[in-house]
């Protein structure tokens, strides 16, 4: 097989990878300590030594989109569902170092005991999709649904990619959290309890799941825009909809277009298109296989030697998979670089800094959720973890 074809770099992607400076992208979050220089030749050794010194008191979780330099130090790697399960299953670890993004670390804090501390090596590791729904916007939406007379028959549901406050709202209103690996099961659970679902904040995961896996028509979905009065919908539209989708999306997965799929099929006849369900509906409809990052890994592990694949998800993961399967032809679905810039915030210097702070007896960048929010968010997370 030929090696992995690197997509063409873009100026923004290089900036986000730290090969330039863009103060605006820091979003006002600075590292509160002294970061080791990225050029320090001893970073790998320092990370290893700090982990060894911490022993069983630390457990490092790594999301599949993390950089290779970070993922090598993860005790467990996974999609967001597996990482939530793993966080809940490690009561002996005093420190959970979460190499992922903010909403994942918040969920870990909610699912771990009071004696455990969750650390996010870089506080700027957020998620632009999660930021597309604020708690006050969601409260306003619920008021709109109440005024239209539909709230009582609606079960709110949120994708894991949302703040703890939104998970808390959903838990308080009897709803459930889902991830891309259990969205269908969670939706079926919700429709056993109500006539409608309010799905937050990823319109694509919601639409793709009900249309692809549950036989809904596109017309059964309406889109609630939090920036418009009444979400831009009439009371009649809210009453007729089977699912009310929040107008949020992932900009990384939004990069994959129908053109990318068609061009790939032309360039590589026989290619299998494998994408994440955060891609748009037209991309998902044109793909051959759709699933979470864990599903993508499993599908490629089980693929026939010699088979050809184009994968529509974050580039760190796709490159790692291509290197792990030299007997299969694995390409990136977009022609240009497409990293999740916030996942990439966690680099080896930040990880070394966080681990060395723990060795020194200080807890850096601790993620805490207030007890009232955590109580309701936990109810929604527990419902997800208990799904059949
Ligand atoms: P997974 O749950 O599939 O890992 O997805 C998380 C995520 O943020 C994808 O963009
Ligand atoms: Fe958020 Fe998209 Fe990055 Fe996932 S890939 S963490 S949804 S911005």
C-alpha cells in the first residue's frame, strides 16, 4: 500500500498547531504556570518520570483526537462515551488528567468521587460546538416550548458536547445525555417517555440519527435558532415537529462536503467512505459507514487487507489509523488539513507541566462543577450510562 497522503496545510491550521502566534485564538486563557519549552529535548523523559512518581494516584485519559505526543501517555484512550465510563470506574485514582476538551473533563468531575480531582492540562481546550448553546438560551427555548404548549410532551436531550449547566438542565427536566455511540438508543429511550425531543446542541447528530436509523423524514425535524425570537419558529411548527434540533454544529466536521465525497469516489473507485455523525446530513447520506471515533477505529481494524477507505473525522486520528494499518489504503476525506484546534491545545509541554505540578503537590487547572448543577447533570449522565 502507498503511505498516508498528507492533506495540504492551511495557514490557520498551522497557527492552531502552534507554529505561529495568534493571540486572538487564546480566548483570554493563559497557562497559570511556567510551561516547559516545546523544544526541550527531555519532554518525553520528564512526562515519563512524572507519571512514574505519581504511580497509581494518577490516571490519564486520552480522547482519540489528541496528538500522538500526548496519546502515548494515556492510560486509556477512547471516544467520549468510553472516557466517561472509564472516569467513573477509577475511584482509586486521586487525580484524573483529562487529555480532551473541557466538557469531557466536566463530565469526568461529575462522575468521579469528591476525593478525586480532575485536571485539564490547558484551560483553552474548549469545544466550539458546546459553546453554541448557553444555559440561558436553553432556558429561553424551554419557555418558548412551554408557551407553545409542547414542553410537557418534550424530552430534552443533550449531546455530551455541552456544558455541565446544560446537562444539569436536561437532568432536571427528566432527560438524558447521549454520545455519538449511543444517540439512537438514547433517542428511543426518550420517545418512550415523550412525543417530542429537544436535541441539543448538534443539529447534525440529531438529524442524522433520527433520519438514518429511526425512519424519520427530514420534515419531522425543525431547527431552533437561539439567536431569533421563538427560535425562528412558529408555535404551529413547534407543535408539528417530532424533533426540535438546536442550531449548533461542529466546524471541524463541517469541513467535509458532498464535493469531498464525490471527488474521492472519482479519484479512488471502490473507496469506502467512513464518517463521523457530526458531518452534515448530505455527507452522511452519501457515506458508506457512519459512527463514533471508537466505531471508526473498530471498522478499520476489521477491514480487509487491501481495502480502500476515506475517513471524515479529525486528522490526528485518521493519520494514526493510516500508520497503524499499512496494509489498507486510508485517506483523509478533505484535501486540506483539518484538526480540532481545541483538542490540539493539549500538547506535550502542557501535559508535562500538569504532571509535574501534581508531583510537586499542587493541583493545576482543576475542573469543578458546583454540587447543585452536578446533581442534576449526574442524573442525565447516569441515565445514559444505564441505557440498555
Ligand atoms: P466521539 O464521542 O465520537 O469521540 O466524538 C467526540 C467529539 O467531540 C467528536 O467531535
Ligand atoms: Fe468540539 Fe468539533 Fe472539536 Fe469535537 S471536533 S471537540 S465537536 S470542535
